[in-house]
C-alpha cells in the first residue's frame, strides 16, 4: 500500500505546502477518490505522528510521514469518502484531533463571484469575513478574504498557535481566498497571514471582520450575528414617516466615549449601560435623532473614529456587536432614530489594516497623487475598482440591515469629489477630460445611493459636503448624487462668525445672516453646529459668544432659536445644549457639573422647550425644502440687527411670524408689516424670564391695523426683547364678530331714524339721548385733537410708532382715579372685542370715562350686561407696560370718525 501511496505523491505541490506557498491547497490536501481507494493527505507542521479516525467504525489508521516537515498521507479502502477526523501528535507528544478543513467544499457560488468581480454582490459580507456555520452537520467557521495578488493566505489564531503553515486557504478565480475550519468558535481571535510576492510575510486584520480586539490589540474576533432578538418592530414600521422630509428632525451629535464616563475607574461605559441614559436624556430634551461619531473599529482614540480599520465591526471600546444592537434597539424603542457617521473617503496607513493589503495597492491607488491625502496622512480608495466599490457599498447596506441604522452620514464627501482636494499643483492627476472632478468617485456615490435607497427607502443618506458641488441632494435621474440631506457648512461658518461679533458691530456683517437664504433651496439642507466647531482651539459654542456670562447665555438662546426657525433640519453637538464652557476633549466626560449652576440648567430646559415648540409647529419643518415655506418681511434692518420673516405650511392658519433681534437693544412699539389682517399672539420668546431672560415680551394678543409697513397693508406694533427670537402665531379675524358689528351698526342707524320721526310709539326722550350721544362724540373728537397736537412732538421722539390717539388715551387716564380706570379699561376692551361700533356704544364708552373722572356723575347709559360685568371682573394681566389701551384708543378713534362721517 505504501508503494501505491508513493505513486500519488506530487512532490512539487508537497513542497509548496511545506514552504507555505500554495494557494490551491485543496488540490493536494484533504480527501479524494482514487482507483486504489480514498487518498487523504494532511500537513501538521512539526508533528511526529498522524492518524485518520473514521467515525462510522471508530477505526484509527496510521498515516505515513511523506515529509519530515509534517506532511502525512494514507490510502483508505473504498470508493466513498467517509466521515473522519485527523489525529496528530506534536513534538512534545501532545495529541490533537479535529475534522479535516480540506474535506469541505467552498461556499461561494459562481454567480456570487461574478457579481463581486463586477462590484454588485451587495450581500458579499455574508460570505466574506468569518462566519460560524455548519457544513455537513459539522460546526466551524467559514473564512473568506479578497487578496488576489498574494502568493498565499492562511488563517491564523488562538486555535492553531498563530502558525501560518497550518490553515492555508484556497484561492478562487475571483481572487477570494476561502477555507472552512471545523471546531473554531465564536469568541476565537484570528488574523490572515499573507505571503506577498517577493517573500514578505505579514499579518492583516480581516477587512470584513464583525468584531475586533480592543486597541492596542488588533486581531479580529469571530462572532455570531444571528442570535440577537430585535424588539423595535414598531419603530421600523413607522420610521418612513417619522423621518420623512415633512417631519421635524433635530439631531443630537454624540461621541459615545466622552458623553459620559464611569465613576468606577473604567475608561468607557458599555453600549448596554449608556443606551438607557442617552435615550432618557435625548427624550427629555426633545431631539428626534442621535448621530454617532464613527463606532466602526479604529486604532486611535484621537481620530474620533474617522480613521477606520474595521468597517464591519462596532468598536470594542464599548462592548460586543450584540451590545451595540441592544443600544440601537433601546433607541428605537424610545422613538429615537440613530444616524451613523461613515467614512468612505479614506483609510489609515496602519500596517494591520487595508494598506497594501496583499502586497500591492489593492484598496488604494498605486500613484500617491491619486491614492493619498497629504493633510490627513491617509489613503484614498480606488473607486474605479469594482471589488473596492463592492466592499464599501455592501458595508453601508450592512449597517442598515444588521444594525437597523436609520441613516448614514458620509464624512468628507468633498474630498471624494475633487481630485485636487487639499493638494497643491503637482500633487494630483487630472481626469481623462483634464478636469479636477473624480469621475470614479461620482459614479461610486451614485451607485451606492441608488442601491441603498432601493433596499432601505425609509433610511436617510446625509452628505458632509463643504463646497458648492451642484445637486448633492438632487435626483439621480436628474444628474444629482441622490443624498437626502447635505450639511450646510456655509451657514455654519457664516453664522458662527457672525455670532462672535459684539452686537454693536454685527450690523456690518448682516450679510452673513441673510446670505444663507440666497441658496437655501439649492439643496435639501441640514443646519449643523457640529463637533468640528468646538475643537482644535475653536472653543465651545459658549465661549464663541461675546460679552459677560449672562450675555453669552442670551446669545446662545438666540443662536439656537435662530437655528430652529431657519429652514433646514437641525444638528447640535453634545454639551452645547447646556453651555459647555470648555472645548470638547474626547478623553474627558462632558462638564455635567455645570448643571448645578442655574444658568446652565436654564439653558438645558430652554432647549427642551425650544424642541417642543419646534415639533408642535408644522410651519417650522413641513416645507423646509420648498421656497413657499419661507417669506421675508424685512431682512434689511442691518442697523438694528433685525431679521423678520414668515415660516409657512400650505395652511394659512399655520403661519408663524418670526422676529430675530441680534442687537442688545430693546425696541418698544416696533411696527411690523404682517401678511394677513387678524390676531397675532406671541407663542415663543427666547428672552422669557423662565429661560433666564429679561422677560420683555408681548403677553397680549396683537390685532393688526390697516397701517402700511414693510410694503404690506396691515401691521402690528410689538415689543422686541434684546438678543432674542420671538415667534407669533396668526389667527384669522372672527367673521362672526364682524357680522355682528355690522348688524349692530344697522340697528343703531334704524333706531336713530325712528326716534327722529317718532314712529312705533317711541318716547320723545329717546331722541334727546341720541342727540346727546352725537354731541358727546363731537366733544370727544375735539378733546382728542387738542391733546394730540400738544403731544405729537414728544411722540415723535419715542422709538416705534406711538400715535396721537395713544397720547389722548394717556391724557384721559391721567385725569381719572387709578382704580376706576382699570374698570373702565376692561369694559371698553370688552366692547371693542365684541365688535360694538354703533354711535351709542361709543358714547357709552366716553360717558364711562367721564363718570370715572367724576364719581358723582353717573353715565347716561343702560345698566351693563352680564357679559360686560364678567369682563370687568377679570383680573388685570400683569405686564411691565400695558399696550392694550393704546390699541383701544385707536379703535375708539376710528369709531368716532365713522360716526362723525
């Protein structure tokens, strides 16, 4: 038998295996049927003995040592390969037994390989990497890696003493190396040993690994992703609506490692520990989403995750893959979406990673002018290589499928689009047309976005694109890139620079406020105040603000409110919501102790109120992407640092009037043009006392007047708080009251006529009362005119639009005892609101004023109605300065003028 066995020995192949240069080991190792029986060959480096143990009969057959390096062979009788294990003894006499890894067929189909070669095998991650599986009833792990230019690739790990000679992988035509290793389990660690052309041998982490060791270790870890039981069905069903383009979206950007740190000396919280804490906090503040800075495995903490080495592995800093799934699940069960930062633009040069993976520039370009970023010291993907595109596209799909990611935010898209990004002349290569556009990257982005939206139409794609590249969020069918949103970096830079100025000097920079609306609808924008703005000596948002600590808080409230009322979705980096004072440092926890200070706690509570207001008003988000959702009232008040505009939906009654005062000046009786006649009520004021502000505001509803302002027929006068955003809601005029007013006027006119003619048996005394009312009206008009002439000069000196009528009211009030005045004011207010405009009612009002001035004289009117009595009994609204009487004065003036005519 040994002579026949010798005839089957292929010594060249045996030498290749022994010297670890065989890339088709299945051609020689493992079992195969021959004319003389079943030939089984095995390589056990350094073994002294080996045997085959057939499972069915339990027989153990000694193998022949054909090469002293540890190559063994045996011929078993029969024509059918039996189930067997291999037994061998090492140089120390230790016995090992396992199933033969070369006895199992490859798991790739020909179609999968062809698709991978063409860059369209979107589920390639299900085969690539390390996957616990059962083949022919035997448990083990199937390994696969793409390394087409390597001489040999082996799987090494804690299961084979990291010996690259033991598990040499089989090369497929597609350039994929694969091998099923029985007995390897979840939790085992491994790498690939690669022998490159030229003989250099080195270790690489698995590009498709689903887990990795905690840095500084970098081995890949076998995990089973098929065991977690999701409980977020409700969220997944509704997220298409929850994060649709007509929904409110406000994102809390988080770096998990420094949001909070444990008090017990550990460096990080586990995903499972931080999930409920973060979910509770985010819900309390009213954010709709969190965005996680990259959680993919990375070696350097200071990179914040933006230099990735493990694209398919959640970082081990915070736990296992299932721990991260628990985190995602918890967020979803609390109705919080999760957006993941993702880095397809570049990767680090770490030797255990993708750099020169198989001894050649496999993932990157060979030419450094195309393949490296000088500023970041990183490498650029070769987007023209189908397998590289497949690696990245499948990775984006992987996070959406396996971890239920609600969105992908792509980092540094601008660096992908431009060949000369961050480079000097001579450091880049033009495209085939001589331009600086990266045509391959453009095609890659379109390809990725089209497939992603096809698979996950309810998930978001967001681009961090810092230039004016056209149609980033445009439709793919219209030459767009197909993103859902683009970070508005221009707004972020302009706005933060503007806010740094002392209010005294802001007027000279007014264009930094208004310019964003010039291009606001060129893309679908997300307004971001991100981590990039609070690191590298840029200071926190708090320290960017000018003035005293109190003024800094006022400016912060103004800034965040302005972001909320400006068209576009919202994003704010962690810590800025409560006024983090120090610059962000990834090694330290946020300054949570600041919440013991009233000012910082008020700011945090203010953000919760701001979010509640944002989500309650569709005008602030429904038409974010449509020009009809925004309209200027006055954007030219640069000397006063004012912006006044409307936010709309398609329903008139949803309209919001927004007034932004970026000066520290309070404006009294400031007139503003309004789009419709009706009532305007202050719904939100960033300067309210409860938020730590001055409390200047407009507690009473403002009724529009037919006074032109801002090129509009109607206007209102309001108080403007310093450093504030004030938002007014609109209510239509009460049509029923108007009809009642008209009917009352007709009735009064008819009654006056009847009194004159004496018809219907009316007593003559009634006619005298009507005459008296008319005389009273004329007397009031004369008095009003006289006082008006005396006070007009003083009125002109005051800021705003104080009228002569208001001065009349003031003069009358000064002549009356304070207590009766309140009663008179409430009564007249009730008359005006009821729409009573007949001459008799006007006379009644004047008589009440006179009676208040002279208590002994009683008004010549009928007893007050129940509704009037009720109105008089209402408590007075407490304000620093009531503006209600000014409006009543104007209303009475018009009534008198109408009656006179």
